[in-house]
C-alpha cells in the first residue's frame, strides 16, 4: 500500500495493518496474525468475485515477518 493514506494510518492502532520503514518509505501490509485477518480476507475474496461477476479467486498470500 503506497502513498499517504489516512485510512491506513487509522488501521494501525486497530491491529489490522503493520507498518515498516524501507529507506524513506513507509510500507503497509496486512497483519496476518491479527484476530480478524482470516474473516477480512474471506470478505474481500467474496466481494471482489461479485464485483467482476466471476468466480475468480484473489490470491491473498501471507507474507513472512520480513515483509517479503
């Protein structure tokens, strides 16, 4: 997630996102150890498939702790 997003910063205290500094950039990623990550990922998959009218699956890969 790039750019300065007030929404992203609001999700940090809730534990939904992690923030990492890489050089002069702030990189946000999903907090996969968060309590509601699995449910949010499921909702995203379902609503994205409905939006494009297909049964396509979204690939929500779980990143390691190093952010790669």
